[in-house]
């Protein structure tokens, strides 16, 4: 396929530590793939290997069908935008945009705003035509980011590699630039890898998401699939404003029902929703929106409000297990809609908990891998 093809890519350092191991990944023409994971998971290393700034220990990288082994960075035709931008402070915006373009003749007309030259076209695409005469120190953070992106795409590369380009911007600027990046990438149609540690950014931007942890790919799928069918406990807990609640318990099948017994809960689940999930120790996962608490109670067997946190128009309630349970497995649910004026419940309030049993996730207690429910999951 055209685009970026990665097979068996590994990178080990001299001390034996692993940056990447056995990575297989494809990025198609016109695709925006978001590479996400915690700090130290190997995201930047992968971009540097594609760009040729580092050399792999094993594996192959192909760009537009050509093997990049032995090809120096300047001949790879892959544009890498770093987190720190690295604009040339002594050059105007127009000169920054023109820097590195193969057709040096364009430099004579690069300040034109009519869109007839390459710099003018890039400036118009990014909405920075009015900034061409300015210098980087005279720009806002968002404007500097547009210039850095423009300098990269001005080369007309075969692939675009973006290493956390928006991490230094404030919330409003990030939201605006996030939409701009997606719009520009769509118009240019080039394969793009966008690195971030922000799960919300990954869900908002990606055609697909690749999840890295400790140098190994955990899942590559659409944002919908990653959120609703995480491949492991790590992926489940990484995505979502509050992650996923993960509770270890015992599962027992009994005729047409299965019972999951754990701290403060023993939901009975129709057997049709549990086909393929074995008896014994298992981890049950559920999102905050997939559980409800009822009206307050005085029972010591009910969950206890520890605290609440607000995220826009949603309030999350953090609950501790019943006081009769010695072990602590706190969970988070969305605030109940029946509460008057959406005021959060005070700490110490007790509530019975109900789970939406058709939205539960199951993970192996040892490996952490997802246990698919047969006939319900392809």
C-alpha cells in the first residue's frame, strides 16, 4: 500500500532498555493516525525512526512504497514538526515558510499574498497571509504553530509527522488549532502521524488511533472502537475523562444467568451477554456513564460519596465501597439526573449502585486482555 508501512520495528538502547518492540503499523494515503500513550511509551522515538533521525535495531519502514533503510533524513521526504517548533527568530514569517523548499526560485516571490506562489498558497491555507512580514517573537503561540506547520507542508512532503504540536498552547487555542490541523490535513491528503499523550485530543482528531505502552502497540482502531471496545485494561483506563472503572471479582454461571461478585455489588447478567466469558476471577469494567446510583440510603452495604468533580456540564461522583468492605476499590459515576438543580451530593452520602449490564466489559485477571463476548463482538 502507499503511505507509511512499518513492519517489526524495534529500538533498543545500549543499556538494553526498550523504546519500541515489534511494531507493525500502516498509515494510508490521506489518513490521520493519532499515536497516543503515556510519557516514555515510545511515541517520539517512532517518529524519529521514520524521519531518519535515529536508526532502528530491527524492522523496516517504507514510505510511498520505498524502503527507507540507509536513506538519510534529508532525502526521506518526511516533514517532522517538533513540540518546540524551532522557528528561525531572525527570519520573517515569509522566510520561515520558504525555508527548505526545493524550488529556491520561489524565494523571490514568497511574500506575495495573492496565492500564486507556494508560500502565498500555504499562508492562505493556514490563514496567516497577514502575518508574512512579522517575526516569530511578534506572534502568539497559535500563530507560531501555524507557521511551523506551514513550513513543514510547504515542502510538499510524502508524509507529515507531528510530535505533540499543540501541547504548549492553552485550552481555547488548542481547540481551534486542533480543528485547523484536521482541516489542512484533509485538504492536503497526505499520510499523517500525530503524536499526543492527550486521550481527548486523540479521540477528536484521529481517523484511527494507535495506542502505545512501554514500546508495544496495545490497539490500533477507530476512536469509536478504542473507546467502546478497548483491547486491554490499559487502553480502557487510558481513554475517557475519568477512565474506566475496573473491579476484580468472581464470575459464576448458573443456567440462564451469570453472577459477578465483588466489593459492594453482585449483578446478575443474562447468559446471552456472557457467552465466552469463563467462570472464576475476572475484571469487570464499566464507564462512569454506564452506572447509576439511586436515592440516598442509610444502609452500610451501599456506596459512599467521597468527593465530586465537575467537567463542563457533567459532574462525576467518586464513590468508596461500603464500609462493611475492608478492601478499597473506589469507582466513579456520572451524577444522577434526578438531583435537584444538579447539585452534587455531599460527601458521606450513601447510595445503592446499579450497573447497565449490557454495557459491561470483561478482561482477563492475569493478562489484562479483553475477553470478547461471543456472538456480540466480531
